[in-house]
C-alpha cells in the first residue's frame, strides 16, 4: 500500500476502502496512521469479517467506520464522505457495471487526494482471452455442483502443468498457498475464487487512463501492468 500510494504513512488522512473484503487494507491504513477510515462492502460476510478485525485490534469505532453498501447505490454513496485516499483493490470489476463503479469511486476523492485501484487486464492471447474467461466464469456459476468440481479439477491440472513446464515443483507452490504465503487463501479456495469471480469485467491500461485522466481530469501517479489476466494497478491524483 505504501508503494502504490507513494506514502510512508497516512497521518492526517481520511481513508475510504471500497469493497473492503476481509478488512486487511483498512487495517493497514489504520496502522499507517490514518486519521479516519471508512470501509464498506456489498457482502455482509465481508462486513462481519472487517468488524471482527476492528474488534481484534482494539481500534475505536469513532476512528474506523464499517458498514454494508454498494458503490453503485447513488443514495448510499451520498452518505459517504470525501477522502484523501480512496482505495479499491480488485473490486470494481466485480460489480457488474465497472465504469459506473469507477466513476462513483473517483467522485469521492478530495481535491489533491489520490485514487488507488486495480482492474483485471484485458488479454488477447491464443489460449485464453478475457472474453473466454468471462464465458467460463458465467458457465461455472450457472453449472451444477458436480460440473463445478470437474472444472476445478481441470483448472488445477492446468495450473500444475504450467508450473511443471516452467521447471517449478507444483507441490511446493501449492504448499506455499496452503501456508498463506501467496494469496491469503488455500489452493482450492483460490481455484474456486478465480473460476467463480463473477460478474467479471476487464480493461487495458489505456482505457482506464483515458477514462480517469481525459474524461475526469485525474493525473496518473503510479502504474503497474500485468502481462496476463491479473490486475493492472493504478494510482491517480485529483488536481487541487
């Protein structure tokens, strides 16, 4: 987070975490000295996880506000305050209306503040394009449980084959997953997370830049691109 935001600490900052998930990023913002953290997620289980983390670390309710809500709900977003840092990592492409979600999030950035987000890269390779991933995810979510388990086995087999082709030991990679050193989840949960992540949208870096810079007037501060189907990371500043 420090590298992406270009800040060593968040002292005096108001931090907004859109799609807070487990609450880890919001916790990091608190630990970096944010003056006030506001977190919300569409999923009630994620809200409960974030509430549990706040309680576990003994952070005051007055300093860290957590609630359920959707970035696409205009009435709800009117209740959300402006922030010096708006952070949404790996979230807005799962809303079903990505561009509207990006716009709604960006509108909460204070003048002079920053907007950090990550969005799935648009891929056009011969093996698996982003459009094919979209069809696969849609099919997986509509399929009966037995078919889902079969797709998970095929995905895992492909993962192992690719690892082996790179002369990596697939078992070592899976063991690292299961020790939470890679993704914060075990291997099979990650397989289901990737296959089941729907709604699913994507964009190339140029499209995100055009939207936020040319159409909304933000200045690009940081860019980390993915050559595969993972996320491109961006940090934009809103001019004063």
